[in-house]
């Protein structure tokens, strides 16, 4: 009997000792943030500014005491290395570097690979930029959140803007990158278009390879077909090349062009971008945001970024800020709920569900049912303006997220089919450049 009691006592002591490190953790010495972004390839024109933003934001956070009093550090992996390398490097970052959170990634193809892996590794992952709606609609995740909108509100906002400002078009064509985002964004746009303006004829659906260096075949086809409207939701170097080649051959003058997520290319394109193109900002992201442009902190961030990189922030920069704001908000909310004691990762995840936070625009929330970010959308038209050697946005509309986001539990395409032509009549405020 005594031997049994002794064994039980030893076991109890051992269990208590094993439990001590977890109880004594308190605040960690630092919070490690692992970030996937494009550092090479044509998409690096989008990913490198986001890296610069992350470094700036982390430095600023640390000057202010970090997150919950803990300094942060950032490390990066390159999406441009390809899918196999991305998965391998992500696993290494989580298991070897032991990061506390990941922000991954830009490409919807990358997110499609990372999300299930993050789930297996029980790693909190903020999908900081990828837009394919299917990622969170096809499967319910515990560890993955999207800290911005998906393609459905992004495309709906652009479509409603088009229908409000150019309601009489009869034909449309699309030129999109041939991968998840390009295919899904067109499915969203075209499904909603059939509901709202069923008489429009689709004359071409062109899907060049992601990273294509030449669009002469697509431009020739569109010059021959003469569609009233050409939509592209391409981005990065692909979009820059497409717009330049289309402009050189007169296509931009022949058809009304809609750059569904074109805000990030405006500065790079400079004078190659004509006036009058409809441009979406993937959120309400614009360095001259009509509701934020006089905010002192917003202006200071923009000017600091310009001084660091030589360019004004683009939407990938603002999406990076939102990821940091979401993580900081979740940690601080969990700290409060935990009575000031440092929270576990699971407690941070619980706090992230339903979280409301703010980046450099209107507020964002993380819907608890599916972890989808609800984010306003800004759409405008390109315009020449004094003081800028590139086009700015004018006649901007800002759409509220709830009216244009698929309800939780529904697939986007199914929900879009329930809409009607009256959807276009929604009241949306319009803002002039400089107004």
C-alpha cells in the first residue's frame, strides 16, 4: 500500500513539474511573425512593398512597446520560389523557427496550399492578401483567418460601379491570369452580371498563363472582337505588361477597360495608364483615401513609406497593416479576457473570432462563423491630376461590406444567383479627388 502511495506521489510531483514551464511562461521574450510574400518574379512588384511595410510596422510597434508589451520580429519566405518550396519553407518556419503566427499569403494558389498545412500544424495563420472566396467557403478552419475581404465583394463593387457609370454596354470580354484567383474572380463577376444585366454578351474568355511576358495574342483577339468592355482582374507585373501592350496597339481607346484590382499598378504605369479606366482597390485602400487623407497618423505612415521606398503605399501595404492590426487586436483582446496573463495560441484564436479592428481605412471585422474578413471596397476612375506623374482615382465610390459580401454558410456563386437587377440601385456615396 505504501509503495502504491509513493508511486502516486512521485507521479503527481512529476506531473506538477511538467506543468511548471507552461504556467511560468508569462510573457515571451518576443513574438515571431513569419510572412509569406513574393520577393521574386513578376509579382514581386506587389510583394516587395508589402515586405517593406511589414518591416516598418514592426519597427514602429517595437518603439511603442510591441504587442502586449512584447517586441515583435519578422521573417519572410518567398512565394516566388514555387509551390513545393513554399510548403517546405513554411513548415520549416513553423517547426524550426517556431514562429508565433504566420501571415500567408498573397497568391490564392499559395493560400490553398498553406491553409490546410497551418491547420495540421495548429498554427495561427492570417491570410493577409489572397482573394479566392472558395478557400473559406469550401471548408471550415480553426487556425486560418482572412484579414481582408475576398473576391466576391471586390468583384461586386467593381461590377456595380460599372453598371452605375456605363449602363449601356452590350458586350464584354475578360483577360485573367490562369489560376485560382483569375478563374474565380471571373466566375463571380460573370455570375452577378448575368443576374443584373442578362442581355450582355460575353464575346471572349481569355486566360493567359500566370506570369506571361507577352499578351499580343490576347490583344489581337480583342482588337478584332471590339467588345464594349474588357475586364481584367490580373495584378502585379502581368497587369502592367497587359496594360502597356494594350495601350500601344490602341485597345485601351477602343474598349472601356475595367482593372478589377488595378490600384497597385497605377504608380508603376505612370503615363501609360490613360484617363477613364475603372479601377478597384481591393478594399478601401488608397493613399488619398477621401475619408482618411487628413488623418495625421495616416499621412505620416504614407509619407514614411514614400521616404523608405520611393513610392506611395499600394493596397498590399495596407493589407499588411491589417494583418498586423488583426494579430495585435486578437492578442490584446485575449490578454484582457485572460485577466492580464499571457494567453495561449488557442485563446488568441478564440479572441480573433468576431474581432473588430482598424487598419488605414474603414474598420474591418473577422466574421466568427467562417473567419472571413468584412472590409469596405473603394472603386474609382483614373484621372490626370496636377502634382502627380501618374493617374489618381476620381469619382470614387465606397461600398459597405455587409451588402456585398456572401452571407456566412453560403457559396458565393449560389448567393449571387439570388440577387436581382435592383441590386445596382444601392445607394453608394461618391467622392471627388481632392474634394
